């Protein structure tokens, strides 16, 4: 299915840069864009520039006092002890010059994607620069300064008055977005992630269900470490289909972290490129089934920026634009150019070799635990239908 889709990008996305040793590196956005261009899957006419989010738009979610602190940090005018109060100047979110402007461009990119879809210019839109789901109302966390998804969903609710299904497939729990809408029955959040027993941020349990009017609209699948493709996809697809049917959204916003891959250095899941073909395919199908195609996607985590993220994120676009993932070999020109910078050998194909996942001694036990987790989660949808 070919759909009119928009790819949001500007070189300013690369200004969101903590330091050379930091695992969060926006070079991966440029790599994905160039991979798509050299495969002739992305044309100049499909690329739209982002705008910078205004302070008023940031304040749809973030506290103005926090925004002011980020602005001061951008200009070197925030004392270290004051920065720590807001999660700024930590190992995860170091202060860097121009951080307010760089962060505002990422938020503005997601808002650009929202308007592109909800004004009917495109059915789908992708902002790989976004997906900073750990940002809180008045605190930075987990590499995230401003939470573009939370701002964008507030924006959708205020400007378009639509019911939003937020889907988060990052290996880390989408905590900032969940807590932002924990009492809102018009926003349903669903996060599949590695259990917080071993991984930041330590939240995202099945029993986190929402409060007040929002109770029953928060869903979490905290899967076990070393979960591989088959188990991941089985519980994910089953849960998402039931949750979507339960909630009946008007628009889907998906966060597409690529850190559940077995090569990711910060997590303990054992997925391959197979899940990054199926995740966007399912979002695409459900967007057309429930939302007249209205689907906004953003990036997120992903710390093997060389071998994993460009391929995984490119598949989101491939599904958006053509209805199917790419297969076969990667372009030699792209491989040659980026291999010069890469500290590891780049893969030559869209798919992973069969032997990329190490032997998992507890595979049967993990699969059974995830199945029981799914069963406990879905009792909530059945109660309300």
C-alpha cells in the first residue's frame, strides 16, 4: 500500500550532541536518511523541514521554570547545583551550548509531523530526531531534555481534540510519556520494554494502570532480559491488537527505539532486524484500520548507531511510504562512506544473519514468562469490553 508520507529532517537535528563519548548520537539520523536516499526510497519532495517549537508549545507539558533553566544552561548561566535539581549536568544529560535550541528543534520536528498528518497533507509522517520519552515536566532524564512526544500529544489534544494511542517499542520504559497522561482517558499508552529489574528507568510494571479517569488506559509489557524475536513479536502483536481495539484511537503516535537488538550495548534483549520489519507493519495496518491512516512516528533509543539503527529506522520509513520493508543488499556507496568512520564492520544486508543471536539457555523459560505476562495484561482489556 503506497501512502503519501512525510520525512521530517534538518541538519539542526545533529546539534543535539552531548559530547563525543556520549552514547546518544544523532549521527544515526543522518545515516538513516542517507541510506534511504541512496536506495532511492526517499526523495527530496518527501522531506519537510522542522520548525523550532515555541516556549508556549514546550509549556504544554514542561514547567516554564524548567524551560528557563534549560535556556540558562544553554548559555552557561546555570550553576551546577541548580542544574542537578533539573537533571541537567548529570552523566546522562550533560549540559552543552545551545541545548535549548537543539532540543526545541527536535520537539518542533514532531509537531511538524503532527500538523502534516492532521491537516491532511500526508497520511503518515516520520521524525527520527524525536522520541525523547524520558523527559519529565520539570526534569531531564535518560538523555532526554524536552519530551517531544508528550508535548506533541498535548498539542494534538488541545488543537485537534483527538484520542491518541501512544506505542513505545524502545527497550527502556516510556516513563515520561506514561506519567504525562496517567490520568487522561483520551490518551492510551502502551510500552513494551525490558523489565526494570535490570534496566533504567526501573518502571513499567503491568500493574501501572493509570489513575482517576485515566485508570485502565496505561499498558506495559516488561519482558524478560534475553527475549528474542519470536517471543517479542508474539506478545507484542497480540497485546497491541487487543489494546487498539479496546481504545479505538483517532491517531497513532509511535516511538521506535531500536535498542532491543542483540547488538545494542546498553540493553539485554536479543531481537534482530525481524522485529524492526514487523513493528512498523503492524502500526501501519492498525493506523489504516482504526485511524484512517493517521500515524506519526518518532525515533528514540538505539546505541549501536552503525550496524543497527540506520537499518531499523529506515524500515519505518519504507513501510510508511510503500507498505513493506526493504530486503536485499545495502548500497555499496553508503557502506563505503560510513565504513570509513565506523569502528565495527557494517552489515551488507537489510536482514541479519541467522547466527547473530547467541545461544540463550533459558529461552523456553523466558518465552513462558512473557506469555504469562501477556495473559495478566490482557485481562484488563477483557474487563472493559
